[in-house]
C-alpha cells in the first residue's frame, strides 16, 4: 500500500513538473478585472470536489473572485443548473437528451475539467498492514455488487487474493445514496463487463442497487468504508488516498492488473473519438495500458447567459480551470485533460454568449 | 388462618410497591444517564478541537487540515437575526390577536393555523420555501434559509406568547380600560411590559430551536465555503457544516464536526436551559 | 369572563380609530399566518399533483422506487420502502421510549421527593434541546459502532434460535440500519413523552389519590388503580405526540439509518430509509418533473400522517384536561 502511494506520488511530481509547463494558455488570467462578478455559486459532483475546492481556494486568493462550490452530488448539480438556482453545475454523469431538454435556461454546455479514476476501496482489518492490495476482476466486482459473492473468503476472490482465505466475514457493500456521476461511471463499467448487471441493474446516476449501504457523496462512501469493517466501496481515487484507504487493482480489458496512475487514467481517453459536445463515456477502454473505470467530469453552464458580470467571471474562471488549473490535477490524483479535449472545450467556451455577444473576453478568445 | 393470609398479602403489596418504585427510579436514572452520555461524548470529543483558527478561519480544500468554520458561525448568526426579525412581529402579533382581540371563527382558524405550523416536519418547511423562494426568486440563498427558520420560529413564539398573555389577570386590563385608555395602548403599554420576560424567553426558545435546524437549510441556504453577508447568495450554517463534516471520511473534519456540535449545543443549551429555569420560577410565582 | 368580553366589545365599538387600526394590524398579521399555511398546502398539492395523478394508490403500496430511467428499469415511484422504514423505526422508538418516559414521569411525579424530582425532570427534558444533527453525529460515531459490534451480535445470539423472532435479527449486523434509527429516535422522543405524561399525571384529581392513601393503599396501588387508569387516554396521547415527532425527524435518522431502499425484509438489521430521510437525501437532485413531484408527494404524505397523530394526541390530551376542569368547577 505504502509502495503504491509512493510510486503514485513520484509519478505525479514528475508529470506535474512536465505538464505545468506544457499547457499553453496558462498565465492569462492572473488577477481580477473590473466588471466581473465577485461571487459565483456552483453545485454538483463530489468526484472532482477535491480538485475544485483547491482550485477555488487558489482562485479566490489570486483573482479575488469567490467561487462557492457545494458538493451535493452530480444529480444535485444537474437539477440545480436546470432550475437555475446556481450559476454553474457539475456532473460526472453526462446529461441525457431528456435532461438537456428540460433545462430551464436553454442549451447547457458540458465543459470537461479533468479526468479521474473510480477505484474500489475496502476496509479489512486483517490486511491493514499488508503491502499487497487486493485484486479484482470485472467478474468479481460485478458479483460482489450483485450480491452473488457475499463473503470475503469466497473462492473466486481467494483465487486472485490468497490472503483472503482466512477472512471469513460478510462483505459490507457500500454504494451511493444520492444521484451520482461516480455511480454513473461505476455502473457503466459494470454494465460493460457484466451481462447480468447490464440486464438487471443497468447504468445511471441512480440505480436499483441489489445490495448494500448508501453513503452520501464520495465522502459518504469513503467515510462508510473507513468506519465499517469488511466494507467495500467505490470512490474517486483522491478520496481513498487522502484517507489512507487501500486502492485495489483491477484487471483491465487487456488482462493486465492495473493501478490507477495518472498515466493509466489518461490512456483511457486515447483513441476515443471526442464528440463536439464532449458528452462521452470512457469505461472499459480497449487501450491495454488504461485504467478501466475512468471518466471525464464536466462543469455545466448555459450557452446563453443573461448577466454580463457573471458571464465574464464564469468564462474567465473556466479558462483558468482549463489551462492553469490543469497543473493542480496530478498532485491531487486526477489526470490532466488530453490536449484535444481542451481544444474542444475552448471551442465550447467561446460559444458562450451574453446579450448576443461573446462572453469570453477578447484577450482570451483570440489566444491561439 | 386469615391472619397469615393477610400478612402474606400485605407483604406482597409492600413488595410490589417497592419493586415499582425501584423500577421507576431505574428508568429515570437510565434516562438521565443517556443525557449525560450524549453530552459527555460531545464535550470530550469536541473540546480538543476548539482553537483560535476554528473560530476565525474559513474551511480549507478537501483533504487539507487546518482552517475553521468561521463562515458557518457567521452564517448561523446572520440567518438567526433575520429569521427573528421576521418571526417576532408575526409571532407576537398573532398571539396578541388571539388573546386580546380574537373572537369567533377567525380566531379559531388562526389558532388552528398556528398549531399546524408547529407540527410541520422541518424538511417539509424546507420543501415549501424552496418551491416558493429558491425556485423562482433567489436561487439558493441566505434569505431563503432565514425564511425557513422564521416559519419554524413563528408558531413557537406565538404559542409561548399566547400562553403568557393568558396568564395576565383580566383585572389589569379592566383597570387600564376603566381609566379611559384605548385598547391598543392597554396591550402595548400595560400588558406586554408585564410579561416581557416571558416573551423574551419564548423568543429564546424559538432561537434555540432554529439554531439547530439542518434539514430546511439543506434545501434553501445550501452552504458557503466563504464569508458571505449577501442574503441573496448561499450562506453557511453550523448545523450544515456539522452534517457535511460528520459523514465525510476526513478525521480532521470529524474533529471539527464534534467541536461545532459542542459550540452549537452550548449555545442552544444556554438558551434553553435559561428558558426552562426562568419559566419554572415564573410558573411558580404566578400560582 | 363574560364581563371582559362585554368590555372588549364595548371598547371596540365605541373605539378610538387607533384601536381599530391596531386590531386590523394584528388581524392582518394573523391572516398572513393563515395564508402561509394555506399557501403551503396548496403549493405542496400542486407540485405533487403529477405524481398523484400518475401513480395514485400505487405510490403508497409499490415497493420499487426508481427515479432514473435506464435501459433496464423504467421510472417508477413506489414509496413503500420509505413508509415501511418510517413505521418500523417509529415503532421501535415507541417501544423503547414509552416505558422509559412513563417510568421517569411516575418517578418524578409520584415517587420522588420534589427536591429530587424537579431537577431530574429538568435534566431529562434538556434532551429536547439537543439539535437533531447532534444526535446524528453521536449516533454515527458512538451508537452505530456500539450497535454493530456489541448489541446486534448479542441480539443475534439471543434471538437467532427463536423461530419468528430470528427473522427480526437476520443478516449481517450493519450498525447503520432500521434498529439503530429506532434507538436514536427513541432518545429523541423520550423528553416529549415525558413532559406531556407529567402534565397528564398532574391532572389526576388529588381527592382520589389522597382518599386511597388514607385507606392504606400503597403508592403503587394508587398509581395502578387510580392514576394510570384515569390518565390512560392522556398517556396514549403523549405517546402519539412522540410518534408525531419521530415521524418528522430527519437529520439524526439520515445519519444512522443506512440510506438504502432495497427489498423489504423482515429484519431490523437492514439499512433503510424513512420518508423524511428520503426527502432530505433526494430532494436536491430530483431533476425530472415526475421525480420532483414524487418527492413533494412524499412531503405531503409526511405532513398528513404527522397531522393525524398530532390531532389525535391533542384530542386525547384535551379530554383529560377538560375532565379536571369539570371536576373542579
């Protein structure tokens, strides 16, 4: 376990050093400007909250705009922005066409901010000092979440993890109780790899979980796993590592046992054709070096804004996130966006209008 | 023969009496123990995390330790003040109407409405204020949170003041009226001053209750990680912060949650305890 | 009393215009309060109408709550799991709290000398001042591990072999389950039942009690044969008030109940939802019109059930109070 964390940290440092210099477009938003709103409110996904809260804390200090982000879950983010009770929403489950049609303020844009890994994590006291993390396959994960495997020393689990042979305890399955993009990524993965799951449960922000306890937010699931012995849960990677919970290995589609390094996460996006609206799922990648349970997380904004001060603040914020903000991702165990995703995101950002004219200020819009 | 039976019966009766006394005492002791257990845990777990930063700084990003909940304390104070500013006039005014002016169906309806308000589950109050204010007027905001708290406070104040006003002997009113005062002057300058302490305790009770409310604020104030004095924007509150922190996995947040709980029950406890103590004396005096 | 009414009427009729203005002022405030309540009910009804119309009675009897349409599961809103959770936790709370509250009330009112009784009552009633979220955090960090590690395995050992009761304790002890929710609720409604029971017991006419004592009855006999039968209705009313409070409790329950709406099993050790915790968890994300409508309907159901218990409680209690006034008039 400690070895994994050390490796991850090293990779992160190296990557951060390389990437920090590599994103053109950074350094253009450095201080506040007149005419922009000093407060913005956003609500939504807990998946990126570790990164967003860091971003917004830095942004408030550097730029002077206070972005209040409340992590109420992707479902909450989608509803809040659809109802226009916040300035922007956040979700890691892409909105469906029906949801988009129901948004009160017109057309909503999905602007990706980062990529992250959803990882299985667990709490088994007997293995707390073990250096070897548990290994799961698509079969074992779906069986556990379907309720077909109920004990830790089930032969299927022991086959990959001999150290489980002596753990004769019931598995406490933990899932999300709220509408969650993380759940969307997780269930999309399970649907992709397990026919039984696809037929009986399916994928989405909220599903009919066959078994388990519900936790609110990624924090709730991590909290539950941490407090409950013999529990298993799925969380965005940062939540496991920040709380010294073990991160299990998962066998990807090529048959390799993977750790969710930033590289493995980024690989999941390679070869994926990005649609222009950037609503895309990336689970169970065919790339042999990819972590199989990966996804984008988006910020949702209306294409047509009606408050010039807010529109200015919002577009500058999103520019900063897409460029300067990427440098923070790896240290916090997210993966920076691939270059083509950033390019398409900027196209979407440029399409945001307020009262007929482009909202993104010219010095940013004209950057090549 | 009869004497033995009588003795046996007598002893059995005494035994039954003794047993029931012991059981009742045990049950009471258990109830007291539960209170001490809960408050004890809160004090023990919360005390260690109280420090200067806790009261003066805002939260740090997820996973970083340090910082505090200053913005939540501020938010709670602001929303309570605004809620009280709304609830006190309506609560007191309604009580005055019911006791001093009300007659017939309208007064009965008013009293019924106050009862209904008092019985509302607080989450439903949150739903109502969301549908009325958040959805159409302000988005998540401090004023919506204050409104929700006001709705919860109004019936508490109204019932409390009503009870107190009824305790005022009619002779006081009659005397003042006989001297030629218009009714409204009698109410404001004679009746109310006599019961002012009681009214204040009613207000404190309502504040104590509102300070601890979480559910309605989840749907109205939302929360804020920065200091915010603008009621049209989301606002932080202590109970919201406790909830968020408690269900999280971060140990630092757990400590802060305990500490916040301690501060919260200290505030609530002082308000409620003072109320109950004063009311005990009050009831005692007016008999 | 009639003198003052005449005086009031007379005073208002011959009134100072300022009197009429003042009266109108407070009457308006009261009218606003009424409007608030009316608006409340109308808004809830209107917002829940789509769900009421679509699901009708099935809302209360269906056990599938599926807000999100997937390829596999259609949208469906059956609130039975929430209703079940509410009923179970409330019953557990009532079973645990009523003996404690009643026993404490009897101790404080009848057995203990007043130098002991009053402080004890004061202390127990302080429980009502503790906010729900404080019960929640205590429940989550102290009670849940205790239930999971000690109480629930104990119950499984004791009841696991008894035929019908073993179903109550089946399954792995989660700690965050219906039973723990019930226990937390019990502590929360204890002071409510206690203070009302005390008031009820105090209403029993002294003549009866003193008469029996004079004839040589023990305190227990006075209690069981005079006080409790007389106060029975009121005590039930007190329990109902406790129940009404338990039904509406949100935060403490949400934090310990497990938040999972699975198949209804008979076991107390399953995680579940109550109606209130379901609303709190799901309201901010009910993004489709039907989902939103279903959640508001849940709120309406909660309101109605709580009202029924409150009204019944008030009826039962006021009968006892009225009897006393009749006896003394």
